[in-house]
C-alpha cells in the first residue's frame, strides 16, 4: 500500500508534464489521473489507516484514512467531470497540465499530517489556481487571479509564522503540536487556513474569484480547491480537541454569512460562490462527519457551476424572462434540491448526519441556515423553462459530466441510508417548504448588500482583525 500511495501522489505531476510535451494525449492522461484518484479513494474505504513517516526527526508525516478518502474521492470525481465537460472545448495542453498539477497538489493536502508539507502543497495550489483563473488572459481575469494570489500569499505568511512558533516549542511540524502551542501560534495558523479555505469574513475574496473565473475553473475552485483550506482545519479539530470548539463556531458563523450574501444576490455565479462559503461552514461545524458533507457539496457545486455556464444569462432577473431548456432545468432542479437537503439526494443524508452530530443550540442554528439555503436555491427551481433547441453555450461534454455528478449524488446516499426515517424526511421537507415560502415573500424586496469588504485592501485589514479575534478565542 505504501508503494501504491507514493506512485499515486507523483502520478498527476509526472503525467501533467507528459501531457504538455504530447498535447494530443492531454485529455486522455488527465482523465486517467482523475480515474486513478477515484479508484484510490474507493480503496481507502476498505483499508485500515496508513501512516508514512517521511522525515522522522521533524514529524513530516502522511496520514491516509477514510477522512482523506472522502476528500480524495471528491477531487477525483469533480476533476473527471470538468475534463469531460472540456473534452471538445479547445482547451490547450497548458490548461490540462495546470489542472493535473492542481489536482495532485490538492490530493497532497488531503494526506498531510504536518504543517510544512501542508505549506508546500498549499503554495503549489495557489500558483496552479492563479494560472487557471488567468487562463483567458484578459485584463479582468489576470486581475482576479492576482488578487487571489496576493490574498493567498499574505494568508500563508501568517500561517508560516505560526508554524515556526510551533516548531520552536516542539521541534516538530506535526498537527498534534497545536495541543500545547502558544496562543499566537494557533491564531496565526488558523487564520491562514480560514483565509485559504474561504471561511467567514477572511474568505470574502471567494465570491468575486469564483464568479469571475471560467465555468470549468469555477467548478474546480468551489468543488475541491477551497477544501484544501478546510481539510486541515477538520483534521486539526479531530486531533486537538482544544481547538474543536473554535472550528465549530467559525463553521456556524460562515454558514450564516455565506447564505446571507447568497439570499440577496442576483448574479447566478455569485449566488453559487456565496453559497460555497455557507456550505463550507457545514463541513466545519461537525468535523467527525465533515468528509461526507465535503463529498456531497463538491459534486453538487461542480454540477451547478457547469450548469450556470450553459445558461443564456447570469442575471436571475433576465433568466426569469427567458425560459431555459427543460432538460437543463431538470438537472438544475435536481442539483438545487440536493444542496437544499431534499430526500433522494445525498445532500439530505449529509445534512441529517451533520445535524445528528451537533449539540442542541448548534443544531437549531444550522436548521436556520438550512432554511436560508432553501431560500437561495428556490431562485433556480422557479425559473421558467420550455423545450427548445440546445443553447449554443452547451458544451459537448456537458451531459456526460452531469451523469457523473448527479449520479454520484444519488449513489452517495448509501453512505448514510439510516437518514431515511419519517421524522428526518418530514423535517427536511418542512425546512425546504419554509425556505420556498420566505423566498416568495422576499421577491417584492430589492436589497443589495455592500461589497466593500471584498476590496483587496479591506481583505488584508480584515485578516488583522481576525487575528485579534482568534487570539482572544484561544486565550478564552
């Protein structure tokens, strides 16, 4: 298993460069890597946890278990869907090479158990994501990419200082070193990961970045890349019980912040991007089951972004006046119902599993956040539709990608089939019904939230304020 793991880690980087040298093979090699990651992840569910010591004296360690398996499976399926979506789109070998480098780096994060390996993987992710965001080479895309890169690098500087403080105390880079680390070290590391993962106000870079990227890049960013910042927080919360309450509180705060922005947004891609923030909160609020929620969210959010790229407009009000193709509307409704927690889709099972692992006040808060999610996705469910010729924006690989992603949402129900009780089903339907009713009542109001905190200089300022808040929370 150790040899197989090392080969799997290096495969995306090796084949990424091969695909650039032999452009005719780029799509096939990329799809092969995604299939290999999916197969490896499924293998992890049948194997005991594996620990690989790379540098014993510094505790540079890889830990591969079922939690890793859920995140790796998400990466494999979403990457495969994006590659199928782009199959005949004319993307160059450079695009596929960067996709593979990004894929391999994200996989590396999901098996890291030490801060220095994690730092290297996160930095490679930042560079690869920047190159994909800036791929169209327009002034807008380059600025959005640079904004993402600068914000990411500043966050990683905070993170690296925290890692140095942990090493100074323990002479080790292991995640477990947080247990007796000084408060400033914990605050700095958590701040870096919160920002990288798009969590709470530190993550307000996310809506613009995800909404302004190309459709397949948006799917990758929201489906898997932001989880590279979330996974270490989940892992640390499971290893160091002292910081678990802090992570849960930020999960609840993020769920409410993201859904609030999404409710009052009218740009479809910004709605999805703000919703991504909210859904990341669901992963953090219950770390013990965060892997399953990450899987369901990754699949549905990738599907939703690919669907948005196939619609005639991004503006919800314009879409209300221009019917979309009925077939596209059906998959849009299916994905929207899944993320809202409707039975038959794994989003329902994931939400019920998460709520069952919360205290009473946490569950009550997340039920309110779930109503907010239903309000958001009611916007898409009520869009008009009719049978018509396929829209010109529809990529040839669109339906193959939809079969993979929506099919995955149906099959993933098997992970927690115990959720299908009468009380859970009634509760889910009541939450969604309340959300749809509130959406109907809100239609007469036009409220637009300010975006001032999304400006680059304010993002950096918010990081400083968040550092003070985190330091206080750790001391408390």
